[in-house]
């Protein structure tokens, strides 16, 4: 078996966490390969768990998979300890199932201070940029150093000791573990953070994050090879959202933005920042699919747009920029009816992006999604008929 890469198409917050957790039901491990606590992956589980926001622990642990934090990630020890403590209630034996790469770089207090002092482009203030900066300058501290205490600033020594005590046994060699799993025929879900438009090389520089968020990072951040990638699933919502600096070309009018923000709960789970909202940018989506050589799209949040009379698709390459299509009903979402406007929208997205929409997500819950083709079925995504009664009605 191979790696299934779950990557974001635009500015992130597109539901990768939900998709990665769902696919992890049929995988041995779920691995983060870039980014750090700037990510916020929100999962909605049946009661009593409810909503969980993960910043560093891979989403697939909630589905019983091992969680790997790869060497391409940056780790803030205090936040990781807190997250593990919080999750332990729901995920039995979490520390036995977690692997933190000894190569991952550590976000120091000084990185947090520098990030909070501001970089000019806006950030999540989690210290991620300064940490990757020091990594490139070769002056960073790695998880292996945190465990031995080598180079740890005096004021962080008690934290380093706590980290070693609680998570020391969970730290190790990500590359060797991933290789062994793949060689044994196991499936690994590579869970991206952010999205292609925030990629430091391919995105809207300088309004980007400080890591690669596209397919190459799966290889460098985990130590996998190109032949290990079995499928690349690019995740996009049916509209786009953005936080932080830079332009959102497809931004919708204020009253519609407010409506969609409320319905889609477009407030970042990790930072509390309100997200700006725009029509789905299919011009960029096509680029994201090409950069990642996507095999499939997962289209999330179609429930949020349900009930609108008209729905837009934005493309920079068009002279009139926005193409308006008929909106779909809550009924179509709830019954996974693709014979009307919803089906027409999905087809138009496929055509514009040059990639099949293999997965449709209709709500934040883990069971609110359906497969549209055989590749998605092979990943374990259920057919529409398996949807429980009442699914797909979020936002109504
Ligand atoms: P980053 O790595 O931070 O970019 O995040 P992400 O791509 O994992 O997405 P995140 O969890 O931050 O944001 C997606 C939000 O939408 C979460 O609150 C999810 O619970 C929710 N969500 C996911 N899929 C759907 C869907 O199909 N419909 C609705 N209404 N909400 C969804
Ligand atoms: P940083 O990654 O915290 O340095 O932030 C750089 C830019 O990326 C800012 O515009 C952030 O808003 C954006 N960003 C980083 N992580 C996320 C995320 O997970 N979701 C959405 N935007 C993000
Ligand atoms: Mg998020």
C-alpha cells in the first residue's frame, strides 16, 4: 500500500482534518509533514466527544491510526503537551501511538516573541516563521536536542524535562517508521496543513506560510519517495476563505460574506480569527491541481451554499471573472441528488479544474460525505446511500 496525500487547494481551512481523519479509518498511520500549530484541524465527533481542534497531533489518531509528526514539522512543546493531555481522554494509549520526529524543529519562546512582535505579512503568531527561519540559518533546535538538553535555553529547561518525561518515548525516526509501514504494505495518510496558495514557493509570496504545503513536502517532510505516493487528494471547500495579509480576489459582498461566515462557522478554531469569504476560485484550483498532480478533489462545505439562488465560480482568466450558476437546495444535499444544480456545479468544477471531484462533504460530521467514483470507494469513502437520515443539513 501507499501514501494518500491530503492537501489544501487555497488558503487552508478547507476540511483536510475531517477528510484525513475519515481516510485514516482504513490506514495504519496519519502523518503531518509540514507546518506546526499554525494549523487548526477541527473534527466533529458524535457525543460525548463533540468538536475537537487539533494543531499538531495528526487528525487520524481519532480513527485509531498511529499519528506521526514528521521531521518537516515544527513543534511547540508546551502546546503539544497540552494537546496530548486534552486528547488522552478520547484516544486511549495516545502516547504509544504517537511518533514525534527527532528531526522536527522546536518553536522556542524567543520564536513566539519574534512572531508576536509582527513580521509585516500577518501570521497566526505561533512562532512558526521564525522557527523555519532559524532552521534555514542552521541555528535551530531540534526535538532530539530538547530530549538531551543540548542547546536548550535556560528558561526552557523545566519544559524540556517535562517534554522528555511525557513524550520522550514517543520521539524517534519518522523516516524509518514510515518506510517500515509502507514496506509492510500498510497505508499512510499524509495530512497537509494550510493550502497551495500559502506555499512558500508556489503561493502568493510574501503572503504565505513558511513551509511548502504542496506535494513535494510530503516527500521531504516524511522521508518518503515519489513512488510511495499512491494518490493525491486536493481538498477545497465549495467557496474559499482566507485569514491574514494579502488579497482575496473572489471576495463576495459583505452581506453574503456575513451569511456564509455564520453558516460555515468561518472562525479559525486555533486563533479565533474571522475568515474572509470568496467564491471558489477555479482558476487557482486548476493551478493547485497541476502543481500537486492531483488525482482527485474532495469538495467540502457544499451544505453551506445550499439555498442560495445563484452560486459563483471565479476565474482570473475570464474577462467577466465570475460565472454565476444556479444554486442548489438543502434537499439536494440531504438526499445526495446530483441530477440538478448541485450535480451541474460539481461537473463544472471538474471541468474547470481538470480533475475529478471524487469526494463530496456535506457537513462537519465524520459521516457526512460521499464517494463519487471507484478511487474514493477504494479509500473507504462511503456511497451516498450510506448517509444517515438527516445528514447534510448543516447550515440550514
Ligand atoms: P488547516 O490545516 O488549518 O488549513 O485546516 P483544515 O483544512 O483541516 O480545515 P479546518 O478544520 O480548519 O476548517 C474546516 C472547518 O469546516 C472545520 O470547522 C470543520 O469542522 C468544517 N467542515 C469540514 N467539512 C465540512 C462540510 O462539508 N460542511 C461544513 N458545514 N463544515 C465542514
Ligand atoms: P504563519 O504560518 O503563522 O507564519 O502565517 C502566515 C500566513 O499563513 C498568514 O496569512 C496566516 O493567516 C496563514 N495561515 C497559516 N496557517 C494557516 C491555517 O492553518 N489556516 C489558514 N491560514 C493560515
Ligand atoms: Mg484550519
